[in-house]
C-alpha cells in the first residue's frame, strides 16, 4: 500500500470542496424535486449562488494544486488506478462545467450575501435556457460521480485500505 499523504493545503481544499459541492447538490436537487415554498426556494437559491460564487476561486486554487503538487500514483499501473484517476479528473471537469454554466445561466445579477452584486453575463433567453439545461445535466452527472467517489472510499475503508487517513491532518 502506498503511504502517500496529501499536503495540508490539499486536505483543506478537498474538505471545503466536499462541503460546498454536497451542500449545493443536495439543496439544489431538494428544491428542484420536492415541493417547497417560494420563500424556501429563494433562500436556497440565494445561499447556493453566494456560496458557489465564493467557491469559484477556491476551486481554481484546488485545481492548481492538483496539477502542481505530487499526486498519489497508487495503483496507477492497473485498471482500478486508471479508473480512479478518470473519475477524479471527471469530477474536476464536471465541477468546472457546473460552476461556469451556473454563472452563465443567471437571469439576474448575482447577489453574493449582500456584499457585492455581479452583473448578469448573458441576456439572450435562448442562451440562458441552454446554459440552464447544461447546468442541470452537469449537476446530475456530478451527483453520480460524487456518489461513485463516496462509495469507492467506503469500499476501500471497509476492505482495510485506509484512504481517509491520508485526507486528514
């Protein structure tokens, strides 16, 4: 077994990403699929837009660290290692698509916790609808990838391969 340990920066960025992505996916799908009041939908939308807008630079730093610091090459020579690498890369790319389309689908200025307002990027209804469709599809794909990632971690932990200890201080 590889004893690779992530840097403290990678650990912090991983857990910030995990919390933001899980919150945004769960709360976003909840208000989209479960009948909730208009007020709840607005609050969740406001929080999600604010949190994910603040997450964009964090995500960029995380992606930078991924490509500039040593990575675990544990089992990369076998099919499981290659599959894990592909899933991780897919999570990065799909997250990027979700974040970009989230900004591009906004049909109003983005209010970030009342601190700052960012102008709406696009105004054409056709493009707004297209980016919203891509955003929803990418969120569904991301939810599947994150679920697969969590299941793989659980499987490894239950089989005695302690991956989580590498993702803590």
